[in-house]
C-alpha cells in the first residue's frame, strides 16, 4: 500500500507521524502540489482552493496511492463524492506562534486572512506583508531580516522540533485558530475495503470536532482562505464550538450532544453569515 504526501519537510514529518500512529509500514509517494510548484505566487492567484491538496487527491482517485496524508485545514469539499476522511490523528497544539520580534515588530509575514485580521488588532503599528514558502523557507526569510516577525502554526514547529524558535505562543483569546488546525487527516477512496485497519485508528474525539468545523465551513461556503477562526472541544458527551467571522465581526457559540455535531456546525455557520 502507498501513502501520498507533499514533498515539504513538514508534510513528510506529518506523514511519518501518521505512519507511527497507524503502526503500518507503507511506501511513501512524494507529490508536488500546485502551491509547492509556485512558491512565490499568492494563494489567491493560484485559485485559492485546493492548492495544497488537489494533486494528491487526484493521485488517490486515480489509484496511484491508497491513502493521502493532509493537514486537515488544507482540505476542500471538492472530492467529497469520491473520497472520505477515514482516520484523524489526535489533535496536536492548535495555537499559532510568532517567531521574531514579538514586542514591537515593524513588519509581520503571513498570507493567512484569518491571521491578518487578528494581527492588526494585536500589533496595530505593524505592516502585515504576504509570505510564501515552506516552514524552513519562511523562518530563513525572518532570520535574514526580510521580516521582523512571522506567524506559523505551533503544531508545525512542534513536528519539526523547532518550537524553541517561537518568541510568542498566542492564546486563543488573542489568536483564534483556523478550523482543523493542528490536525492530520488520512483520506481514502470511498468504499475501499483494503484500508479498514486505518479506520480503527481514528481518534473519535478529534473527528467529531473536525467534522463539526467542516460542516460550519460548508454552511458559509468557506475554505482555508476564509477569515474564520474556530475552536471546538468535547466536554463529556457534549460538543461545544465557538467561532468568529473576522470579516463581519460576528461571533457564534453552540453546544449539544456529540450526536448533533453536524447540527452544531450548521448552526454556528448560519450565525456567522
């Protein structure tokens, strides 16, 4: 069996983490994504949706790989009729981290609309400048003086073993994370009976949270470039979600029994419109 992933060091680290979780020895297939092939082009110019995932998903649809490894927050709904998320790993740290001058930065590098909205409130005197590239490329740009600071997902720093480079870890009150942030998702073809064993490794608590957040994004027709922050957690047999649309300032909160995770996501999404 083959598992497909992007060629970046972080994607490979995530894939190795997934293989350790699955306790399987699979052949790793490295696939170039649109985003990786165009490291200086903005996400918007490349079309926004699926720039990190569509080539890997197509390889899965074509049967060139059996499992696709993704950062959950990069996934779109474009192939939901053909593919499914069969296994989600336990959620890693969902917070954002700043590398560099965290006191009074003159320039901050990020291309995330969600982060941009929140950074403008946290650092009103800073100029927010777009940045592209893999995690090591972005850090190098900060360290050589192109940016006073940059913002990255703490889960990525943890996976690469470079968390020590962070000068500030944002609390969720300051920087609400993206839907699905810190989550590794394993995707398969619908009805593929050969991958039953990975379904047994699905972390159900994280799965409920991510699927509720996915339903919320579906309701607002959003994707990873939509300026939406969300945080979902399990409390006993209940699921609770808080989310904010930074474009219109709307904040929403819903809770209910675990079985109502889709309804919770839909209600939050409707409140954000």
